[in-house]
């Protein structure tokens, strides 16, 4: 035979023949066919058992096992009691040539929030190393940020060293604070807003899990009438103009007028305001309370000159005289006592009476 490799045929112990692969050096190796490997594996994995007649019977092989995988195990205990942990199932590959797929799978469990005041799960794991020697020192540990977010990286309290105390955090530890993603088997696993592992669903701008932002309630706008400024007078009657403004439904916030229907814009309105009477001066009030002089009064009746009144008092005085709206009975006025008068005024009144 030449130095090149090839095949030769040899006879086996049962009178058959077996092909051999001959190497360059002339050594011979049997060429094992795939069917032979499979049958040999099945014989080892599922050996024949004797039957009642003294013969043997081949075991029944489940279809699942023929495909390569065993049945899934029961779910493990949840890694956390609250705030989302992980449970695991496993299966074994039964096929001689290997199996496709994963041998383990996970699911979320115990998703209810922890009670108020509960300690952070990562912080609990760091604190388990409190009091253990580290490079000759004893520390109390708290969580710290590290390169691997699924490693237990902790910092010694009080500004001490930052150390990776365990290459893996426990399953169910958040990859980052405030996020849904969890560390499982040392790797950060994506968790969607639907609380499913591997899900990439996120809450859209409308607050919908997995939404595309098209379901938001679009804001509506309408015209409202609002004052342009304060009343023109603080008392005695004034006016105020109300103009149309565009506002957002619900919030009442003023927005651009372009968002409202211009064909429905209302016209401005002028309203009366501050109709309450203005307070009179002390002099006018004293005269009014005396109830003994003619009504409406005159400056002469009150023995006053225009110089004795403030401009605002004079305006109110003239307004009362011209309006004649006072509705006080004269007899009632006469029943009231007069306020104290000066000696000069009293002498004048006595002379006129005599």
C-alpha cells in the first residue's frame, strides 16, 4: 500500500467485513459510522432488560428523549421573597450527538414590592461581609458601583476601599438601582414593562406598556374670557374688560391662540366692577349721622367750605347732592342727637331761632 491514506476492508469476527481507514504510516483505524455510534449510545443509555420468557426486550424511548432533551425539572424556589426574584428550571441533554437549546430557563417570581423600610437587596449582600477580615482590617460594607454590574462590588463605610466581594450577586438583584433588569446567573437579563424576562417592551409617552405613542389622549383647547387688568376703580363703581384667551382643557393653562378655533372666538365684554360705596370722610359721616339737617345737605348747612374737603370727599359730596338717592326718613333724622357744635355755630342757630 502506498504512503497515502485510504480505506481497506477487513473481516470481523462474525464473518462480515469492516472498512478501515489507513493512515499515511500504514496504521489502521476502524471507521465508525454514525449509526453505530447512535446504537452504541442507546445500548449504554437504555440497556435491554430480560423478559418473562427468558429473552430480552428493548426499552421504550420517549419521543422527547429521542429528540435529545429530558423533561424540564420542577421550578426552583424563588431567589427573593419580594420585589422580584428568579426561579430556575433545568433539563439534561440525552442525545449522543448533543442538543440544541438551553439547559436552563428562568422566570420572575414574587413580584410584590417589599414592605416599607426594607433594606436594598444588594446592600443586604454587602452587609453579610461585615466584620470579616479584609487585608488585615475589619469593615462594614455598602454597595458601590463597579465595572461588572452583576458582581457584588462594595465600599467600606467611611471612605474605605472599593472591593468586589463576590463575582456574582444573587439572582434577582437589580442590575442598576431603579431599573427592572435583573442579574441572573451572573448576567444582566432584560425585563420588560410586562415583567417578563427577555422582553424589550417599554412604557411609551402615553404610559402604555409596549405602546407606540399613538394612544395618547390629545389635549383639547377652548376660548375663555379673562380680565385684561384690574377694575378701573376700587369702589363706587368701575369697569373691567374681558378678552378672549385660548386655554388647555383640564389644566386651564393659557396657550397659543393658534391652537383654538378662530371662527369661535368670542368678542370682548365690558363688565361693571367694585360697585360698593366708597367710604365718606369723617366730616361727611358726622353730618350724615346727625340726622337733623335737611337732606341732601349743602355746604352752607354744614358750615363748610370747599377748602375744608379733600378733592375725593368733595366729589362724593356733589355726587350725593346731585343723585338724591338717599332714602332716610326726615322724622327719623330728627330723633337723633346732633354732634357737638362750636360756640359760634350754636350762637348763630340761637339768634335765628329767636
